[in-house]
C-alpha cells in the first residue's frame, strides 16, 4: 500500500501524500474514501510541499526524480481530495467506525495532512470527542477518512 498501484519503481513511485494513499487504495479495492459521504468538501489546494521544500528531501537533488515528483504533484490537481471540515465533524463522528483510518488535514500550504504522531513520538489514545481533539490541533482544518476493506 506504500507504492502507487502496489508496484515499487523507485522513490517517485511512493505515495508521498496521504490523500493519494487513500485514492490509490480506493482504486485498488483496499480502502473506501469516506470523505464525501461524511460531508466532506473538496480541498482543491495544489499539493506542492515536496517540490517547494526540496531541500528537505535528499532524493530530490536528482533532477530526474525532481521532475517525476513535480509531475506527480501536478497530476494530483486532477483528483478530488475529500476533507471533512472541523464544523462537519460532530455530525460525521457517529458514522466513523473503529478501524477507520483518519488523517488530520492541514492549512499548511502545499500539504494535505499533518504527520503523526503529534503527541511527542507515541500514538495517543484520546478520550476526547473527535471534534474537540481536531480543534486542539494547531493548523488542522479537518479530517480525511478511509475505511479498510477486508476480504
């Protein structure tokens, strides 16, 4: 699930953006993107974090890899990214099930989601309601939600 189409073909074939991980998994029948049915809106902001922060990605020092990543980012502009905004989370929370995969959408330009864990290096089990939890995360604008499809 880490590589586009399930095939490893170098650094550029990795699913670097979580929203693309969801879309690729949905195309392959591995997950279902729940964003739209949970009241999500299309976050159409362009994803360009990698190419605008290329100094943070040693592999992008290779011009060929940089071109591939840039082309991949541009291709993502053509695919909807369904994000459940903070205001819609209280209504959506009852339809989120144990085992669903949640990612915290961000307002950081060029990036789709925040990297986890946010609580100092360990996964956190929070007793707070989801809407309250998301509201407390600096720069989080909502959630992306995917449901694994089991055979």
